[in-house]
């Protein structure tokens, strides 16, 4: 894949529909992990564990597995209750394993009309495992997209890799399958084009900084600090968007921000965001299509 170095200060003005200024995406990551894996290598489950000292992959790690499972059993329903009450629709990334093993979470997102984004087959099987085996990576992506279509009832429009760990082949394989956007890259506050052998695909950047796992689990910020960081990020982007529109993604994991003592941070942030007239509560597909329309008209 290839993309240009494009300093934001030198780009044409970007506009969102109806004069909106910041496209704000609240992302719930609906992820499923295996309890055990083949072999005795430590199982990488996406980041720091709640208890250290990784066990071999073929040994059950109940504290860490059930910590994450809390999000599937409790946390996601607390998050859905919040967004229902505040009348905000999240976007939801979904593993194929979630569709097959934790269908209630996916059905809840479908029932609410949420955007659903393909998110690898199983959360702990990173695509980087196949960095030098394009065909095996293609098989994982194809299998994921097949389960997605069977579950959602339409072809996937976009992709986010587990732990954002794509390869040099990922964007091209996605373009080969006809996907519109790719979310793994972290390097911008606006969408941009990635060129691949099978044509362009829109990068709709994720953010590993504005992410509950980074802020709460890795860095240990308090509930109030988490809220304040989200609000300050949005406020600065909102000021900058007077010149050219911006994008903000808030990545959330139900076992992290779905805890009872953290939900207030999201409630107060969303209430603040709703007070700003220029916030566009967008989906990634809407962002990608709005961006493409402007690129094609240049």
C-alpha cells in the first residue's frame, strides 16, 4: 500500500454535510477472545492484562479471560443503555467470533441501527501473524467477511484489524474485496486515500490516544481525567475545524469503560459534545463517502 505525506496545513478545505465541523464517532469494540490456544506460547489478547505474568496459551487464564468477558456480560449493556438514553448511535466493531459465539451483542447493535464494522475473526489472532503469508491473511479476511455478511445481511464496507495490527497486504486485500474504508492507521485528524494494487481505499483513522484502553488501563487516568481528556480533544478539534473539518474517534472497550465507576465520564463527555452545534454524529461509512465525494470533485 502507499499513501502520500500530506501536511494538514497545506490541504484543500474539507467540509462535512450541512456545515458540520467535527465528525464524532463513538466506537464500541465487540470483541471475543479464546480461552485457550494451541501451543505453549503466551496468548496475546490485545494489550496489558489485569493480572501480569502471562500464562502459556494452552493454559486457561481465568482472571484475564473473565475480566474481558465482563464487558460481554455486563459492560456492553451499560454502554448501550447510556447511548440509548442520550440518543446517540455508536459504531460497533465486531469479530467474526463475536457473531458466532456472542450473537446477543451484535443483535443489540443491529436492533439499534448501529454501524457494524468487520474486526478480524478472533481478537487474539493478529494479522501480523501472517505478515509474510498473503494467502493465509486473505483466508482470514475472507472468512471474517463471510461471517459478517451472513450476520449483518450486507457486505462489509470497512475493516479494523485486531489491535490495529494490519500488514503491508491488508489494505490491498480489503480493496480486492471491494471495501470502502480501512481504519487501522492513527496518523491524521481527517480521512485520506491509500493506494493499493486493487485501487484506492479510504483511510478513516482510528486513535489509540483517545481510547479507553490507553487512557484508563495503560496510563491509569481517573474517571474525571478520562472525561476531561475527551472534552479537551474535542474542543481543540472544534476550534481548528473553523478552517477545515476534523474527525474524532473515541475507541471504547466494554470491559474497560463499561465499568460502573467509569460510565459517568462518557455521559458527561457526550452531553458536552451534544451542546456543540457543529458536531456530526457520523458513521465511518458516511465519513468515507463524504470525503470521496469531495476528492472526486477536486
